C-alpha cells in the first residue's frame, strides 16, 4: 500500500490523536497564496515519492498546480498505485506527471537527471527507516548506503546539473534528536550532510569535484506517521487481512500524525521554512503522546470488532478464530526491550534551540554553524562495505557514526523486533 491517504485511516488517526483538524490547517489556509506562487508553473522532482510520506506530500503539491512533476522510486508497484490514485481523483492534475523506477543514488539516476531540464523544487524521501534494520552489519550497511551514500551522490548530481533552483528538501526524523538507534544517527548525519552541500565545498564529500552549492536547503523532523508503509499500525491492517493477532507494546508512548498531516508538514518545510532550518511540529507530551495499544483498539473498532487483550503470543494466536466468530479480535500487549528504542520522543536535542517562524503548527531549529569532521570518513566506511566488499563490521560502522554524531547513545540489548510478532 503506497498511499495511506484513506478516509478510514484519517478517522482512526483523528480518534487516537484527538485532532479533528490538521495540525497545519491554519497555516495552509492563511498562506495559501504564498504556497501557490511558489509552486504554480514550476518543475518539481520528488525522490522516493511513491512511499507513504512522499506520496502524501505529492498529493498536497499537485493541488498547487506545478507545471511538471517527476517521481523517482525503485518500487514499480508503488509507482503504479501512485499513478492510479492521482488519475482517479478530482480534480485531475492537468500538468505533466512522469515516473521513473530509479534508486536516487544510482548511476542510472545520475544519467537520467543529467538529461533533464533543471527542476525548481527537489524533495527527497528516499530512506530505510526501520530500527530493526540495524540487526547486523549487512543490513546496517544497506541502510547507510541508502540514507547517506545515496544522498551524497544525489546532492552531488543536483549541484552538478543545477537542479533545486528554488530549494531542496530532505526528510529527517524525530529519532535524529539525541539518537539512541543507528537509524536515528544516520538521519542526524543526513541533516549534517545536507548542510555541508548547502555550504558548498566538494561536489561530493566522497568523490570530490566542484559544483555550485545548493541554493536553499531545509528538512523536517516529525512524529510517527499513522499507517505509513512498514509501520506498526500498517502491520495491524496486514494482520487483520491475514487473520492473525495484532501485537503492540503497552509501555511505549509516541507522537502520531496522520498521513495527510505528514504530507502537509513536508510541504510547509519545503516552501515556508527558513533556509538552513529543521522544521519540527508543535506537539506536547501532555496533549499529544499516545500508545500503540490505543491505535490497535481504534483500528479494530473501525472494522467493527471488539478488542480483547492477551499477555502471551500463544494465547493471542489461539484466540483468533474463537474471538472473530463472536465479533471480537485479539491484541497481544508486549513489553519493549529491543535495541534502539527511545524511552521518550523529542524533536529538539539538548544544545539546540527551537525558534518561531510564523507558523502555528511548527517551529524551526536553525542548522548548526559548525559541521563536525568525519562525514567523509563515514561515507568511505560505508563505501568500503557496500561497494568494495571489504569486511566492515557493525562496530566499525558504530565508531564512524559516533565520530559524526557524538551524542549517539546506542544501547545494544541483543534483542531485535525480528523476534517478536
């Protein structure tokens, strides 16, 4: 499911968050003219644009009437669903909409972008985002190949061929603020990589070369996106379809935004946030934190089922047929004890300062003035493991990441989400 913009999902998210109106509705209404002037008649490139957040942002962008949009994404299935969705909605987008099944950091993407007329706005959503992906060295290296090595190559191509004449946006995560997971640290390093390309210097931090700097760069950290591809709530829908029990941690509280809010956040960060800034949503622990058991219960109620809680996997699996026969459905309530899980979500790290930027739904964190050493060395470690096939270990990667993100507080418990339902 590449597009999670469905009425049912929006209803579930509204129930769980208590927000009947989007967090960014007021900003979008008050600054609609400014948004339209920024996009109307422009050319837009969206990398990773067929995934959940990218496609939600694309829907918001198309309503602003760009002249042409090009979407890069390695998932041909998600690209097909994206096109079906866009072509099936009113009003029909009148501009040029093209897609290409490309990995944004690949040599073929470099060739493709070298043949295109300059894009005004460039948005990148390409990422591996699961904490479970840091299970071993090979999986971790693949995540870093996408999140960092591919990003460096992509930014280099943009600079070389003059793409992003109006601005470049790339998506980050709340897990980048004081990261405890290697995924979060990779996204913090991505923010720093973006600022390095905005500042100029080598066209590629790894390969060198010369090119003009990016003319404008922004990013955004935000909460869990309800029912985004691969997320725990997305898994609830898969379990229901396969008649398997739902499972959710009972001791984890997280911020949640709807798919539409996620797209609007990225739109606002791209077009309205100040240059060299990280947009963060205006969410508070007292009002906005929720838990996944509550999401699971709301999901079942949306499907006309009564939730029943269980304490063991065996009990939950054995109860599916019995409960379903009487309009009930099992939820296994688990305890969080796996590597890389944050006890508390934050958007602004110690030492950072969030500033007002004229938006009611968000604030911004200015980019740091000094960039750490070690970014190029980190990229070399990733290239050694992914391209040269050298025996790079997980410890090697953690050391290289920590040199760039010294606030990384990774806790290795020896347990992975792969061992849970």
